[in-house]
């Protein structure tokens, strides 16, 4: 699981610069830190692991479709160019 670094001091300073009182800025910063700390983040590796079976299925479907189209094309050519 990936982690996010959050600079609460910088966040509080930006809030105070925007006109929010000191205590309120600290409370907002703590609430945001707590809320973002509970988020489950997905890494690129997690996605690759989860999507591997789907990619395999798509690859199989491509092969099956190619074989099917080859068969249909063969039947069409045989109908127009009989031997």
C-alpha cells in the first residue's frame, strides 16, 4: 500500500495566509490528514496484478476472433472462386 506524505505545517501556513484563524487552520489540517490517512491507495504494481487476467482474456479473444475471421474469409473466397 502506498503512503502519502502530508506537510501539515505548510498547509496551516497557507490557510493562515488565506485569512483563516490559527486554531481553525490547525483543525482543518488535522481533519484533512486524518481523512487522507484512511484512504486505500492503489499502486501501479497492484493494478498490473489485478489486470493480468483481463489482459490474458482479451488476448485469447483476439486469437479466437482472428481464427473466426480467417474461416469466414476462406468460405467467402471459396464461394466466389471455386476450384
